[in-house]
């Protein structure tokens, strides 16, 4: 990958990582490594702010939940310090590759697209992702609520008067109703609600594409490689839709939903991989931290592209990156080999090992002789 394909923030991050290029060995997507989860958030905040400087009125899709906590904290901190000309913040920005002459990006000019949400979920539920968006992006970093495309209005959509999706799908969301006749009056009502939600998703997708697609995407990569709620098996051309999740994703969401059974019964609304990749100029960052993510990162980055690894779909975007902690990158072949060679070179020479071993042996012999004499 040529240096001209890298932004100033990426150049600075690459230099700090000690790597020679964004892609090494068999890697099929650019990789940037940092030393810790907080540093991952800072890197993504730098790249987001850099992009926002040159894309007023741009379309952004940012994650919710635990994944972006350091990203949000760093973005908020940097914006506050930048606006007040805090010297330490300005120095951090310069070191991160940000051009101060381009000015503070106008967060209120950006158009926000929500990635996903649970269905059904009460509008006031504390773990509803739409509420996270309002609290953490609109309130905390100054995005304009009127320019946000949120997954609102689903609670009563398609339901009969006096009913809501929580009541209608109390026993679970059965998506087979899309393709079969309803056997009961309750199933008929569920079928109508599902049809309304499906239309909602189609309209949502059309709105995103009508804006030109997503310009800056930030997300995590799940234990099965999922991106947003595009789990293993999601097609690279998938669009915004109501869908079920797999066990790995349900287990990860169980804490937010009140247990694995609640996660299993419910469904999700998610933008698709095709939604993310619609704009070929999209800057897409996938974050991963910890060695538990190392195997799925390796598959997303080096293995043949596959619907079984949704993260691999983003390879079609020239500006897609994997932002990783060192441990999350530990199974990437070329990086593992480079680190192993560096460790060998840093080790003491064999001659010093032999000398140390001889000294230890001599000391042990002397001690043994003294003990025998005594």
C-alpha cells in the first residue's frame, strides 16, 4: 500500500507502531496497531476528527455499547481542548497527525446513521442503542439530532391499536412468518408487524443511499467476526434488515437484555455489509482489542473473503482499516514472525548463556564441595 493512500493520522500512527507498512505479508486490509484499548480509542478519535475536518456535512455511522467508550471519551476531550486552545491538547493533536490550520471540525454539520438496535425493545429501555446515540453522540460530542437517522418508532410499528411489539412478540420473534401463512390470529398480527418493520428497513436503506452512503464508519468486530449485527453468514451485499443473531452474538448481548433466553427470543435491526460498502470512498475502521479477538482478526485479514467472516467484506474499501491492540494482532502471520525475529535478536548471545551456565555450574560445584567437607 503506497504512502499516498495513508492519511496524516495514519502515517503518525504507523510510525508510532514501529511497523513499515499498513499491510504486511498476506494481509488483505490495512492494519494499525496500538499498545492498549484506550490508545485504540484515541487513534480512532484522531482519524474521525481528521476525516470530519475535510467532510463537513459528511455521513457518519458510529457504534454504541461498550465498544466505543474510549473513542467517545477521547473525541469529547480533544474537541473541548481544541476549542479552548488548551496547549496540551493541541500538542496531542499535532503528534497524532491532525492539521490544526484546518480548524476544529463542525460536529453539528455531520449526518449520523445508527448502525443497529434490538427488536423489540421498549423506547425507554436503558440499553436501547438509540438512547445511547442521544446520550453519547448527540449530547456529548455535539452532533445535531435533526440530522440523525435513528432507528426510532419500531415499538408500535405495524401493531394493532393498544398493542406493542413487546406484547406481540413476548414469546419470541418468528421470522418464518415472512414466508408462511399465519396459523392463528396472533400470528396474523405478528405477520403484519413484521411486514411493516421490513418496509421500515427498506426505507432506512434508501435514505442512507440517498445521502450518498456512509463516509466514515467505525465499528467493532465480534467474537464470530460480526460487524454491527451482521453475523457469520451475512452476505457482503446485505442491506438494512430485521434479522436474528447467532449464539455467540446472543451470549455477548445477554447482559444488556436480561439473559441468554431474552437474547435468543428477540431479533435485531441492523444496517448491512452492503450498506457500509455502498460508498467506495468510505473510511471504515474496525476495532479489536485483546488476544480473544486474535483468531477472528486473522481470518478477517488474511483468510479468503467469506460470508462466514463478515469483517472480510470491508476489504473492498480502499480506506478500510483494522485498528488493533498488539494482542489482537498477535496471530497475523507476518507480524508474528517479525516480532519473533526481533525477540531473538534482542536476546543475549549464546556465548553469554554458556558463560553464565559455566559460572552457575562452578558455583554449584564449590557449594557442594564445601558442604561435603563440612
